[in-house]
C-alpha cells in the first residue's frame, strides 16, 4: 500500500467511525487533515524536495542543522548528508585532510560524524556548546571507612543558600543520609574515632548522555569544626582528583581541585570526637589557587564550575 492510499484509507475509516452522529464540521476537519498529510507526503516524495532542502541546509550552521535533523526522518537524512557537512569540516577544521592522510579513522566516518569527532578533539566552540545549568547533572557520592562503604548514592545538585559560607561558590546535596547510616548509633560499632577515618569519592553524571566526569577519589578529612568536617583534595592518595588546570596527572598545589564539606556533626559528651552526623547535608566547591593569587577568594563561582565541567575532555 502506498503512502497516498494509506492516507485515503485512514480518512475513510475516520469518516466511518464518526458516522452520522458527528457534526458536519468534524467531518470537514478530518478531510482537511487528510489533505494536509497527503500534501506533505507528496512534497517529501517530489524530486525537488531534497534539492531545495539541501540548499537551505547548506546555509545553516552546525547547531541549526542538528535542530533540523530532529524534525523528521526525511529532514534528518537531508541535514546529515555528507555534502552538507564536508564543507563545514573543511572550513572549521583545516587539519581534517592531514588526519585523513595520517590514517585516521575519519576515513570511515560520515561527514557529520567526522565533524563531531573533530569538535571533540579540539573542543571547538559552537553556539550550541554553551554550558547547561546544574539541572543537567547528577552526582554519585560514596563515603567509606578504610575501603568499606558506609553511605552514598545519587544526588541532585542544589543551590547553596545565603546561610552557607560557600553560597554562590558551589553546590549542595540535601538529604544525604536518609537511611541514617552516618548517625552516631550506626557508627558506634566502629572503634577508634571512625569519623576521622572517613573518605569521600565523587563523580558527576551528565543526564543527556549518561557520561561521567571524575572529580575526587578517597579524599580524607582535613579539618573539623563545630558543625561540619572538611574533606580536602590535598589530603588523599596520589592521583585522587581531577585537575581543571592540568590534564597530565601531575597534581600539585597549583591545580584547581574540588573540596567537600559534610554538615550535621555530632560530638561526644566531652566534645573531643565527632561520633557521627544527624540529618547531614553536603557541599561541593572548586578551589583554584591561581584565582587566590590574583586577589580572589580562590573558590570559583558556581557558573564558572559549570563551565569547567562542560569544557572538560575527561567525560567517559
């Protein structure tokens, strides 16, 4: 059955179902809808459709082409055509020919795939690469004691309120321990000051493609206050964290790294040792020593953190 005959059959069945009880304007509206569908079908199958659509697509930039490709299957075929993307690749990435001659895998890629690959390699900015907001991410967090998990899960990023010393400079995690695994009673069976032996690991999950960005692994307690404990990236095993200045794995005090603070600390009666946490919530920030040297506080603004996450090439 052809597309046109299928539309005619659909119209006839619709009229039958409406029957004599339907109003005349309802039947007229159904006929008009069938005519519009038939007209669009004939236009897509007409010889000039692809030619005209290709001419329009050749005038568009990559972000707009990606939008056009979501309209329909026929438009995706036109907007992803090699003759549309090859000129864009040659214009924006002058090394494309060198990579092909070097035996790059670009030889087996379509025009759209090659452009996307080169954009990832060089991270060439397009208007579509504006960093998303915090709603685009989730966080996987895990708290351990000497390698044994005691708490953790998946959390949504929250805005830090004005009452936080890190307000405007990071993210919060509410309802961090709904099962009460960090309460003093739950940690009582662990000897020798368990809180001081806590370590935390965090990665960010991008919701759009489920890729992950490593932030910190097994960073330990660096400071203890009346209401919270601070986990600092400098207090950890080698290679514990991802730097957002350097990507060579050489972690020094000059690198921007993440810190984590856990609120809700409960002390023992002598106020000597933190025994656990009641209704704890967490806070995450990105500390940049270079910013501190330039007269700033060192803790980066929330918008800057989102831009650095977005620009990272370490998403896996």
